């Protein structure tokens, strides 16, 4: 298990874009969940419930959960289309 948090509230457009620029080579795909709330499980047991606007699947097998506000910024900016 990694020490990197799976859920981050960036709180600012510049921080979010800096994260994407740094990790752009590691992002395999971006997915918008059908429901706004996801139940996160570890080892088959529920560990937390998150309000999620987007999930970034990383090349190392981890997922990065993005809140709805930050997901909206990414979609409106079009940065994912340019990657």
C-alpha cells in the first residue's frame, strides 16, 4: 500500500493542474462514475464512502479519486483531451 492519499481536495485550479502535469505520464484513463458516491473497499471490506466526480486510473494500479468540483474544472479546462 502506498502512503499517497487516494482522495485529495486540491482547492485551487493551479494545484490541480500542477498535479496533472506532474502525473500525466502515469494516468492511464479518467472515468466519471455513474453515481456521485462511491463505497471504497480494501481487502473486500468497506473502508470509506466518498463523493467522487472522477476517478483517475494510474499506471501503478492505484486510483486517484477527484471530488466533483475539481472534476468539473478538469472537464471545463479540456486538459484531459490534450493529454
